[in-house]
């Protein structure tokens, strides 16, 4: 069956299944170095001030940078912001240490395209065992035999600041590292850079691994290779990103925690920006055209909460 096109991935006789997993040296060496420094240097340089720097810098880069800037704004355009603010948020997202803005857009677009097909490669579906998936996701990529054509919008492609970040995303840690070292010495440098990056990248993979395998599911989508699931217990530490089932249902929504009791700090930050007049054109589930095949799922109490009841 032919594949379908998505916003940035255009079908070109594409096959989302056939391909080989290839090792990505730069990606692999980067995360290995950061994780090694964190595991060895973290305990040796422990101090409560360093831990505080780690917590605050992680919260700022993951929540404001990755979740709001990279994911909801740059990738999905779920709201609009002044260009200076957009640049600032995407810069903070680059400091997470995952990739530059263009690579982040591509990684999300190819995964989303593959998961929307009838079937896809095991890497995109997180089907393999825990440790195999960890190695694949953090050290490798899929080289599809027939990949789709990637189209990056001129708005991003022509942005000189984004081109700079894409070319220097690893080096962007240097100014921040110098600042940490100047203010707090080696402990702040280790905890504010290596520990933060290794925890952020590992945490990103963990959410992706479990949120595509099992969990709470308020919505499902017919005829797709991969469903999304919510991980409610991790809403706080992921700033709303663990509500991945909601995201599969409403990918363009600025709000990820859409059910009662789902804490989404990223959404609260966007609301604050809106109150300050810095966020507009905010997209929410009731303003988005529903995905084809989207169904509401409720848990049957008679079945002890084990079986979903679909509502068309």
C-alpha cells in the first residue's frame, strides 16, 4: 500500500518499513561523552548548589526551550510569538543538547510520517526491547530504502539565526559552560552541562519509549502504525510532554494536558505569554480539524478499567 504524505514529508514512492539501522557517530559520541562525564564527575563534584543549577537549567531548557519553543512553536506552530521570543525559546531548546532546529524538525517529521502509515520500521515504533531501543534511539538512525522527500518551509530555512544554531548546536554549550564555571567552578560546569544534557536526552528517550507502547489512552487513531499513550505520573517532570496520547490525537494543540487533572506546565507558560500579549493564534483541540480516524476512548468500569470503549 502506498504511503501518505504529511506536512513536511512528501510521498515519493516511499516505504516506511524497509531500511537499515545505522550508527550515527557524532550523535553517539556526543551522548556517550556527556553521560560518562555525568556518571563519573557527577558524584565527585556533588554539591547542593550544583544540584540547584542542574534542576533550574533543566527546567528552563526542557520546558521553555524544548517543549514550548522547539516542539509546540517551531515544529507544530501551535501558537505565534514575536520573532525575538521565538528565537529565544528555540535557542533554549537547542541548549537541551539534542540537535539543532532543522535536525529537530526533521527527526520529528520523519517519525510522525512513519507512525501515521499502516506500518513502519521498528525504530519509529519503539517495538524493540528496552536496551535495544535505547541504543537505536540515542545512537542510531534509520536509513530507509525509499524515504519520503523532506520539505522545510522557507520561514525556517531562510532564518539566519536558525542556520547558525543548526551549524553550531553542540558549541552552544560553551558560553553557558563558561558562565557556570565562572560562577560555581567545576561542580556547576559538570552538573549544569553534562548531567543536564545526559538526563535530558535519556529522559526524552524514556518518554518516547513508554508513550508509544502502553499507558492511559483517551484517544485512538484508526489505521496507523503507532498509537500514542499518556503517562500521567510524569506530567510534572516532563512539563506536559508525557501526555503523548493527547498529542497524537491533537498534534497541533498548544495544550497537551487536555484532560482534567493533567498538569501541563508548558501550557501554563503559553497562557502566561498570552496574558502578556506575547502569544497569539493559539490552537486548541476544539479549534483543530480532527485527524481522520480519531476516536474517543473511555475506560469501562465494569471491566475493571482494563478494556477501552471506543466512541466514534
